[in-house]
C-alpha cells in the first residue's frame, strides 16, 4: 500500500509501535526501555550494523534486510548461550525511502519476532544523505556464570561448528556472477540454497542451552571459519587445527567445490555464515553431540585446539594454503 510519508512521530506510531509488545517498551512513548532482572541470569548485550552496498545489496527485499539485521545479532546471543529478551533498532533512511519499503521492513521484523519470541524495545530513526543503514542492539539472558567467552579454550579441546560452512560466501559470489552456477554445475535448488543462505542467516538460538552447558569458548562465524577460528584461538592463547575434509558442506557447496578447486578456499574463509564455532572438552563431546541433536541442530567436530598459536588447515593429512584466510569488512 502506498501513501504519504509520515514525520518521525507518525512513523514510529504507524510502523514500529505495533512491534513493541514488551511492557518494558512502554509503547515507545518514552526515551528509554526497561529490562527486568532475572534471578540467576546474566544480561548479554550485542550490537551490529549493516550498510547497503557493504553487507547487503540495495535492491534486496526490505523484509529480508530487516530479518538479516536482526538475525546477525540473535546469532551473537546464541553463541553466548543466551535467550533473546528484546532488541533496539536504529534506522538511517536515505532521502528516497518509501512507505512501501518501510512496510516491508517492519513485516520482516514482525515475522522474526514471532519466530524467535522477541520484541522491539525501542531505537531511533534518522535521515542520512548516504546509503541506508540499520543498527540493531539485541539483549538476552544466559545462565549466570555460564557465558562462554572467546578466551576459554584450552589445548586438547575439540573444535565444533554448527550447520554447514561456506554457503553464504559462495552465495555472494553467485549473486555477483550468475554464470558461476554453470561453472559449479549447480541445480536450481542448489543455486537457490546458496543465494538464500547469503540473504537470510539462521541464528542457532535453539542451541543456546546446550552452548551454555558445554562450550568453554564460542563465537559465531561472521568473518569466515578460518579467520574466526584464529580469533578464538588468539583470545585463548592456543592454536587451532582444522581438518577441511571433515568440515561440513551442503550439497550445493560440495558441488561447487568438486567443480572448482578455488571454491573450497572461498567456503573456508568467506564471511556471513553465522554458524557457531565452539570449543568442547573431549570428555563432554558425546553428551554435547547428543544434546545438540535433541535440539535439532547439526554439529560437526572439525578439529582441535593445540599448543602454540595460529590456525593450521589440512585436508587428508596435507596442509592447505588459503591465502589471507579471513573475510574483512574494511
């Protein structure tokens, strides 16, 4: 539905107030929100921004942009074993924004609020002469004393990932060059899978309780498996050994890798997976895998934390050279 663009107060009332279902949001009539204390829980806070032309394509559907903005933050909560308690959104709109676009944007937020059981607490709307950007701050609760940081890993512990790795990075390349679908011998379903995985990450919130129970260190994979493994290892003052032959690939990614030797490096180093990377004590590995399966989240042992530093990647016992080894936002 088209219509005249409202001012800021009308914009908040029309588009965002229906999303503010939490009592602490006070119907967005105040400058602050409240988050109640929960006994035995720690409040976990994270924030991420996404910018048109950097983190998403300007012509992406408005609902998908909104969902990605929220989900990348929910992924951070999941990595810390936290359940979402609410979120704030700051939206910087360019001069040419439309009512139709904003309606689609809030529809995306509404869909994910229902899916993940979270509601809007507040935020801000501003104008920008530059590209569209969105910043989300998400809050969640985790069991007190059981928030796994990056620096809790130790030599001998196993390195696990959730889901499949590299789909988003391959999907980005495919979005930029559709001819790669032929190069990689992709079926239509494979192509759609990779494109969807780039457009819409899957936060592993159903694993939050398992993460808090077993992970000694964890983070989500936003800048590539190898690069983020290096960050976790560096924070813990250990090294990491990744077995590429055990790293889980989707059917689509496997077809790409089989057809193009360069695709494996993209899958292992490219960004935007938003899967979880977890250090697990070997004595807990069986229980962790069992509880993860019960939560409906696939997990794979891809290597180990070792003495020393840095990240080594091998396949079938041979070292792999992956170049820079990490996606960078700058």
